[in-house]
C-alpha cells in the first residue's frame, strides 16, 4: 500500500514538474525536482 502511494506521489510530481516547466517557473521546478529526487531515492532504498 505504501509503495502504491509513493508511486502515485512520484507520478503527480512528475506531472506538476512538466506543467511548471511549460510555464517557465524555475523556482517551482527546482522545488519539485528536489522533492521528486528525495522520493525516488527513498523508494529505491526501501
């Protein structure tokens, strides 16, 4: 169940990142990229 929630969150962040890139919002992109990187490294280590 936890893995499913993590995967859904990763997918949501990837979608939001694409949207912010399209809007050229660099600060939001950096913030989301950091969250995404943290989640993916956490899911790999679990």
